[in-house]
C-alpha cells in the first residue's frame, strides 16, 4: 500500500503512472464499436496496428492485435470499415500512453449499421433536431449559393449547370470536401462552417451522388447532423438517389431528391418567372382598364345630370328664391316697425294723460312746503308759513294768512 500523497510527501511520476495502469487494468475486457481510421500491417511483423475512431465525438484510440486476429478468414479489415473490437485497455507506463489490445475483431454488418443509425436518429429526434418548427424557408432567387460537394463530381456539375441554366445571375461559393471515407464527415463539417460564416452566402447545398449504404454512412454521422442544426444559413441536402435517406435529410431545412432537384429548389426558373411577371402585368393592365372604363361611365352619367349640364339654371332658381325672401323680409320688417310706432304713440298718449303736468293744465295746483312736502290738509301748515304753489305755468310763492279761522 502506498501512503496518501500530500504537499510534504508527493508521489513520484512513476507511482502515478503505475496506479493509472492498475486502475485501467481492473477494467477488464470490453467490447468497443468504432471506425478504422488507420491500418498498419508491417511485413513480417506479428502485430498489426490500427486506430479506432468514434465519428460522433471525433475521438480515436490506438489498437494493437495479433496478425491472426486481423487476418481472420471472412474479415475484410480496411480503413473506413465499421468494426466491433473485443479488447483489454492497456496503459504503457514508459510512454504514458493509452491503447487497446484486441483479442477479437468483428465487422459490423449492414443490419447493425442500420440499427446504429436508427438509434442515433431516435436520439436526435428526441432532442428536437428534426422538428418541423425548426425548418427555415429558402430565400427567393439568392445572389450567392454555397455548395459543399466532392471535387469534379457529377453532383457538383448537376447543381452548377442546372442552377445557372435556370437563373443565370446566380453565383456559387463552392467548397470541395471528402464525401466518402473515414474523414468525410469532418471535411463536410468544415465546409459547412466556412460557408455559414460567409455573410454573402444565403443558402447552402450539400450534394453527393448515389452509393451504397456504407458509402453514404458519413452523411448519417451524428456530428455532421448537429453541425447542420447549428447553421444559421438554410441548408438543402441532396445526398444519393431519390430512394436514399440519410440523417442529414431529416435535419436539413429542405431535402432534395437529387442534386438536380436541389438546383430546382434553390433558384427559380427565369422563363417561368418572366411568364409570371407577364401574367401579373397583363392582369394589372386589365384591372386598370376596367377601373378607368368604370370611371369614365360614371363621369358621363354625372355630366348628363341637369345640375351639371346647365349649372346656371340652378343659380337662377335660387336667385328668384333669394329675391322673394328679401321682399318678404322687407315687408315683415316694415310691418313690425309700423306696429311698434303705433304702440309707442299709444303709450305716449297714456303717459301724457296720466302725467301730473296734464292735471295742472286742467287748472289744478300743487302746494308744497319749504322742504318740498305736499300739503294735503290745511292743518298741516302754520300761520304766516311760506309755501310754494305750482301751477301749469310755473311756481308762485305764497304766505299763509288765516282770517276768521280760514287761511
């Protein structure tokens, strides 16, 4: 037993390496699935070296096995092949490296490959990567189309020729990548990411011709599917023939049956668009003509009305009405003024008749004391008191003089 490490008693490197080797050794034999990335058979050597790669994680581990294990009858061990390996993990202390020592290698059959693809499909579908809500519409008549395909491939030629024939103004940003083999998925991912970062690219087409299930296997790679899902640019896939379906077809915004079909979906056909524009132009011209004709008929009907045919006729009739109303107003006003004058004369006559001055004119007089108070009784005045008598012609000063008891 080794004492626990501490700052005062650290372990040497060899101790750590030995403990790592012991921990790995306790794992025992395991079954591992992967893809053969590198294969080295040295002439006369009893050991075969290969690299087993996990495409989804871009992780690889070296594997060693006896020659009779690699050359087992019925086993075609080649680079790119999918295999299942029974191996014991091994940690080489001298170099500090990890490897697997294989005791049995089995080829993954077509059924196993399809089952593995189906497991990945279910996993990605559960994460929502295939949901229809994530699909984005393609732009109409994109100026620049990105294309990821094999160099000088029939798929590249089909897309370029068909698209330029349909829409001559389209431009392409082409990225040539591997479309088959161990490194195909990583190469396609690199092309997708490069084009996705290009601000001029409006849509990306991923195209490859037909092939066997094994040939199309990179296009069911989990890492490639996730890379397409992460793209900000809409992606169109055209992998294989119409009957071929890979996982990238599920995550793409649009799945085309063939590379030629992808060109049809990405750009419009210029002749068809011209016919459409001509049709819309003819329809607009027809609608405008109908509207103008309707307006002309309406104007003709309006012009035929008497009020617009002879506008002065209406004015003449209104002028007679105005004159009649003016005469009626003048007569009414004159009548009211005359009536008011008569009422005023009557009121004036009544006021004059009731006025004290009229009473004085009839010979009556008003007797007032010095303070202006009227004298109504003889007893109200004293003897020798001075009074003022008001008659119709003016005022007379008088003095009270009582004789024989009478003033």
